[in-house]
C-alpha cells in the first residue's frame, strides 16, 4: 500500500495545464536526448580526428558525462521535491545550450572532458528523471501513466531524429558547425518551454509557500522510510542489473552481429530497431497493466529478453533469426522508464518521489555507464561473445526475478502523520 503522507493536490491537477506540461516535456526530452547524448556517437570520429585523440579517449568522455549525471541524480531529486522543476530545468537548459557552444570550440581532450562533465550534470537537470518528477506531481494515478507514456513515446524517437540530423549537419557544416546548429535548436526550444510551461501544482485552499514548508518533514520521513525498506533495495538491484544488460547490448550488438557474418549495414539497421522497439515495449506495458500487475508484465518482458539473448547464439546466423532475437530483446528497452514511477508511487506515494527516484537512478546510471566498458574488457580476454551473452541473459533473468519478488514487509509508514 502506498504511504498516506501526501500533499493534497489542486482539483485541476492533470487538467489542461498538466497536459501542456506533458507536451512541453515530450519536446524538451526529445531535443535534450538528441543533442546531449545521441549526437555524440555521430560526432565521435570527426572529433577524435580533429583534436588528435584516440576514439577510446573520446568515448571515455561520454562515459564520464553519464557518470556525472548519476552523481547528480540524488541532489537533483532532493531539489525537485523541495522546489519543483521550473527553475532547475530552465537553468539546466540555459547551461546545456552554452555547453553545446563550448563543445564546438574544444581543441584538446582535456577540454572535451570538461565540457562533457558539465553536459552530464545538465542532463540530470533536464532529461527523464526531472521530467518524470514534474509529471508525477501534476497527475492523478489514473492519468499519470498516460502522461508518462506520451513523454516517453515522443522522446523514444530522439535517436531516430537526431542521429541522421547530426550526420547531415556534420556533412554540410563540419562537426563544429553541427554543434552550433544543435545548440541553436536546443536553446530555442527547451529554454522557453521549461521557463513558461513547467509549473508546480498548488495544494487546494492554501497559499503557495505554506504547504511547501509543511511538507518538508513529510518528504524527509518518506525518503528515510524508503531507504529502510527492503523492497526499495530489491528494485534498485533489479533495475541496476537490467540497465547493465541493456547498455551493454546497445554498444556491442552491432559488433556481435558482424561477428556472426552479417554485413555492417544490416547489423546497424537491425540494431537501430531497438529505438522503435523501446516505444513498442512501453505501449505493451501500458495496455497490459490494465489487466495485470505492473510487476507481472515487466517480469515477463525481462524474462523474454533473457530468452532472446540466449537464443541469439542459435538464431543470429541468419538475418531472420537475428531480427527475431533483437525484437525479443528490444521489447524491454523502454519499459523500465515507465515501470519505475509506477512502482515507486504505488509503494511510497508522491510526496518524496523525486528524492527516492534520484537515489534509485544513481546506481542504475553508473551501471549503464560502466557496463559497456566492462564488456569490452571481457571481450578482450574471452574467445568470442558467448560469455558476454550469458552474462547479459543472467542480468535480465535476475531482473525478472527481482521485479516479481514480494516481501512480507508492508510499505513503510512515516511517523509524521497526514499533511
């Protein structure tokens, strides 16, 4: 049962302004992921050539950026619970735009790392986690899932839009000119949308500042109770294992398919299905949760991923088999982003959602950043991809067990009472 320590919401929450916020965040998340993350692989080789660095060193800058975002997740979550998302997301958008411009001017690997550390911090301020926190605060449970789905479906096409766009811009403007163009797109869209659309719902019958002061003890109590809850740590381990599996496959899937005798073009096109399949998985979860518990649906998808990875060694020698196995694995790509807010709000309510979600996101993001590097090291010491695939399948199977594990301990109830 969710905690009863909640702040009473305005009756208009989830109304027209709520949907305007969801629409704005769908746009800003798409542009944010496209410019701050998905553009990087396209620019990697031109950057490395231009600044005279190895592709390994340049790739490490992106890993550092992701790790910085993980470290920022906890303080950002705490800020969102206390102050809302408007100022934070607007400041993050302004800073990210400036850093995209600075990125276009780097000439050394040290400068690139400095810029990417800043971009990682900005990502924690403007991407999914803060967007989800804003939506959770605005929408009632029956509308929340639809709002989250809308944001993730649109943002799920960020790679589909921005990777080709970045390639086109690079071809005509060079990688530095491409980054200046992406900075213009990012600044023109995300800054005004975050500044003008994002609002904090006002509790009914109170002045705006009053409930914020009263809610601070409740937030601390809920967050502390969650940290003492066994179920929270089970979910953390579950999503960390799954994040490790998905990030590893994202980076190494193309190489694996090439090793099975497929041409590079086919391997890249098949791997590109993962973006579309992430949207498909989210739709499956949204439809199925009307009849089944979220944990049952997510567990079944994770188990399907484990089976698909194990089947790759048998199926991936043919094009049809490779596509089938990638589809089986890709269905789980985007499902965690919707499952996380559903599971956390069901158990802990919405009072301290951003704080709790930030603490869960930190180890998950670290796993996503370090998993591909660990896998690369494993590939250097092992004969082929067999061990790697078994490891990925084991992570998915562990996640399937973890998400469906029930505890005998009820949801924690903070001692601060009702607010």
